């Protein structure tokens, strides 16, 4: 006859196994099959019943103020709300295929599927923005190159007309019409700027 202590230990083990099964039925880690712009009941994960592989519709969970659309093929953590398979909510799990792999303690990076596209907040408080090779960093939909303090400018030409005093000056700005007078305003024009930074 089993002792009360062994019966209690067996009961605990059965309870632990039951809880593990219940948790396993509520949380799964399938591959993401597709994602949508909204993430509302248009995304799907790839699941299997042991014989057939099919797609199950899930809803994407996002932190307010941050919109993401994870690529198909990454793993997703799916929580079945109210225990129902059709009420699944998921969060895309980070993959070593994307984003920086050299972050130090306390650092944060915003990244996407395009390699080397990163907004990084480093541990010293510096913010860096890097676009993928050949792509632009655009501010407010701008199309013009942003000038730096070392970029060249052209002030046009300034000539003095020979003749009686006082001397009369003629200033021709870059791409503009000449202005004439005893005092003229020199208007320069930036002739270069950051190739991939537009404002």
C-alpha cells in the first residue's frame, strides 16, 4: 500500500503534467505564413494536425505607437485567447537573420527586413540613423540634398564697372539675374550636399 507521502507526490506530478498540457494548448510557436498591412485578422500562421499542414488566421499584437509587419517565415508566439484556436493573437519573434547582432547592454535598435537599415540608440546616448546601401534618409518627404558645413557654395560673380566715382558693382548670382548698384547683396547657392540625406 502506498504511503500518503508517495500518493501526494504522485498527485503533484499529475497536476504539474496537467498544467503543462494546458499551457501548451494555449501557447504555440509556429512559423508566420503571411502578414498584412493592418494585422487585423488577415495574418496567418502555418500549423499542422499531424497529417495536414494548413494556415490559421491570427491577429497581430503590437505595442501602441509602433507599427510593424514581420516577414513570412519567422517564428511567432501565438496565444490562444479564451483557449480557442480561432482567437489566436501573435507577436513576431526576433530572428538572427534580421537586425544588428552587436547591441550592448541597454541599447535599442529599430530595424526592418532591409539589411543595414537601423535606427540605433546607443548606451552613451548617441542616436544613429543608417539607410541600406544606395537608399536615402528622408526628412519630411524632402527631395533636396541636406548641406553640411564643409559643402561648397557658389556666390556667383562680382565685378566693378570702370568709370567715374562712385564705383558701380554688378553681381550675378548662380542661375539668377544680375543686380547692379553701389551696394549689392551677395547671395550664395549650395552646390553640393549629403548624397543620401534629403530634406
